[in-house]
């Protein structure tokens, strides 16, 4: 079985400040890890993914995440928040091989950006 | 490539009525997924198709729910005898062969309100 825990249902930052959204996972096999963003009344858009190889993954809109196997974490960061980053962010995990490849999503973290 | 589309975007229905939603995936994608998302939660898996075959259904998918993908292209999700607890956003996603790193692409969702 696999699961995702996103620490903090809401994160509030000032524009220009560092963004850090936390994600911890559990998986019995090597995982694939994803971060998605969802704007109001829209579907989910992939920000970045980790499959194999380099553990620091860069995504769109200046976001990046680092896979730390020892900590079972995949935290999302951005050096400088922009007002347009305000949205809901979801971490997801799925098996890298074997099984149905259905991802399990976390409950989401709402990012609030203050001017 | 126009992305994943879903219709209608919003549906308001009275308890006990039947509703049907449609999803048109990205044309070359052979996998199609349905998810349900309630307020403050991440997407929860309902069912998925590989081409026209429905390969897995979640225990969340009660007998009142049925999904089809008759020609391996678009899919429909029907809810019979709707209940207030069915109020949610219903998301559709599509992907290529998941045995690689191919991620899911999400549609904008259909928001169902049962009164």
C-alpha cells in the first residue's frame, strides 16, 4: 500500500518569500512521485515528477522538489513566491513498476501569497 | 492537442435523479481515469480504462455508479438515483502506457451539486 501525507493544509507566505510545501510518502516499492497544482474550478496540472535518476527535480513556474529516500520525503520549494502561485498543491505517489499504477494523492496544501 | 475535456462543467440535480458526465481524453492516450474530489481533499480514484476495457474499480464506486468507454475513446460516468453525498467534483484524466513515467493529464472537472 502507498500513502501520502501533506503537512499543513494551509501555508501562507509573503510575495518574494521562500515557498516550502511538505510531502511525506510511504511505499513498499520504489515510488514515482508527483506534485500537481490546482487553480480554482480547474483540473490538476503537473508541476514536476520524480521517477528515477537525479533526486533534485525541476518543474514549471520555478518550482523544484528533492526526493529524499532516507526521509521518505518529496518537499516542494520555490525561492521567491509570486501572487500567481496562490493555488492548491497536491503531492501524489504511485508504484514505479508493477500493479495498477494508480496514484494516491495527498489531501492538498493551499498556498496563500500575501502582497 | 486540445487536452482533456469534460462536459458539462457544472451540473445541479435533485436527489434521486440520474446524471451522466462525459470525458474526452487526449486522442492518443489509451488509459482513462475517473476521480472524485470533495472539498478539502485530494482526488480519490474511482475507476480506469485501458482502451475500452474497465480494468479496476474502487470500492468507492457503488452500484449506483457506472462507467463506459465504448470505443476506447470518450468515456461516460453515470450516477443513478443521486444522493446529496454524491456532490463533488468529478475529474477525468488520461495517460499513455503507465509502465513508463507517463503522467496523467487532467480535465477541468464536472462539479455536481445534488439538492
